[in-house]
């Protein structure tokens, strides 16, 4: 008996936590009325079968969109026509959204936009989905339905397009990136040859995608459990350079991933992108513009720039100066990126001690304000900021607490006299 035959029958999900939630029960009760069939589909079923946490629950139903809206509202639930022309309604229960889509078959496809017809045939609906591991359904009782017989692909870690790979990609070119991202989450063994060949052949289609969609997909890939599997494949076949618009640093991001794992840190997509793609500050600016990143995300990228002015972590003294200037969050980002760039081991005692510094040392507050200098008459106008910066630099160089407030005021008067 082959492995595929041994796993051909999906187990029940009756005891799954997400099926037991009151919100899930309410939406199923509302949408299974009058002979209508509604089932969970895709990610929730896939992840539950793999024993992974389920955060989003999408539903498929034989009811047309207007009927879904009517049934939901009659049950006292909020219904939003988020994509009603394509059959999608969002039903909200206790602030928990459920994306509910009527069973469909594609009549005509052009890019992301498809002309669809509604159906009550679960197999037809399954055939228009992207990957075989997403064509699984589960009803309210946890019974799993596998219309196309692809459950074995999920269990064996095979990420395959349903039907013709090129046709699936032409329906939505984002599926190229999803192919690599799904491999980074669920794939085992070699990448599917047909899917890989189609993704490489149709790579120019990525240029048609919005920056927001590309960024969202890359964000998910960067924090995947086996992110390097996806990134290395994208790089090996030339697609990663297309996405980033520059040459990546695979070795540095791999070291960062290892360091995060060694320290039991939650993966940080922006930090990993910084390690992967930033050499100089202009790279950070370009990527922020290319992917429509936030100012905070761009600032994280800039920590990876190999330029003057970067924080120094050579010893505890320089690390304290960096922590004082950056604050704890930016300090940790800077340490992780510098550690990854150094090539040092994940067990390196110097880097581990530097990373732990915020736990062992709290940066003090500079004891002077501009008002103090005005009060003693040592400075006014633009002179105040300049004098404060000089005094603070001396205070930091002296080990922060080496000079008291009174000593700093005396030093201010001394500096003022020297300027006369």
C-alpha cells in the first residue's frame, strides 16, 4: 500500500477548536437553512488537518450572495457585500469576520478579474481553486470533503496547481509568489516541476501586480517556517531580483533567521527584508517606495545599511551609547542585523550579552533641559540646542551618570565663558 493510499481518507475535524467557537456555530446555523449547504474551505481546513492554528475561517456555500445577506441579517448577523459581484459576502459575528463565497465556476478569466457563474457543484468549485491543498472542505460536523482527491498532496507536502499551472497563474499572477510562499509553509521535497516551470515562464506577469499585493505576499513568505526554502527557490530562478529590484543577501538573512530561532524570537518580516535586501540607505528608500512600506518599516530597513553613522556594538560601552540613542526596539533590531552581518555563531557570548543589555541596564535620562540653560542665562535661541547637544555628548562619553545636574550646569557656564 502506497503512502498516498494510506492517507486517502481525511479524518474528522469534529473536535477542532475553531469549529467549537460560538461565532462559527452561529454563522453555520444561519447559512445552513432552507436546504442550503455551507462548508469551511481552504486555509482553515488545510491548517486544521495539519494540526496548525486556525486564525481565519472562509466559507463556501450553495446560496447566492443576496441569499447569504438575507439569511445572515435574519439571524441578527452583520453582512457586508465586500465582493458581491464575484460571489463574496463578509459575515461578522461578535467582531469575527467570515468571508462567505458562493460556489463558482470561471466562465472567462483575465488577470485577477474573472467572469464567474454560480453553481451548486462542489467539484466545479474545487476545480477553479489555486492549489490542490486548498481544495478541501469541512461541514459543521467536521466531516472533510475532498472532491478532487487531493488530500494526499497536503499530507505529503506537495504544492501543486489544480489543472494546468499556466492557466491558473494567468488567472492571477500573484499565484507565482503564492507558489513559493506555500512551499515555504507546507512544501517538502522538490518543488513541483510543472508549477515551477510555469512560474518562471510567466514571471513578467509580476509587473502587473500592485505594490501592496506583492508586499503582503512577501511579508508572509519572509516569516514562513521554512522561509529560506521559498527565498532560495525564488533566487535560483531569478524571480527574487525581479521582486526586490536588486541583488539579495541570502547568507545574511539565513543567519538572522538562525539567530531569531536560537533566541526564540518571533520572526520579524521587516527585519528579515532588511537583512535580505539592504546594502546602503538608498536600498531602503527604493524598497520602501517599491513596496509602499510605512515610515517605520523603512526605518527598520535602514538599520541594515553598510554606511557611516551605524551604531557600534564592539563592547558594552559602545552598546550602551547605542541603546541610549536608539531606544530598546531599534537597538535590538540593530544588534540582530549587525550580529547576522558579522557571521558570528548563534551562541556567540559577546553578541548574546549585547542583545541582553536592555534587560540588565536601563538607559538614564539626560538631566538637563533647555529651560535650565535659559534660567541660568548661559544661552538663548539657537545656542540652547547646540549647547545641550555638546553637554549631552560629554555626559555620554563620561559614562552617563559621571556628571550630576549641577556639574553639567557648571560646565555650561564654563563653555559659555570660553566662547566670549
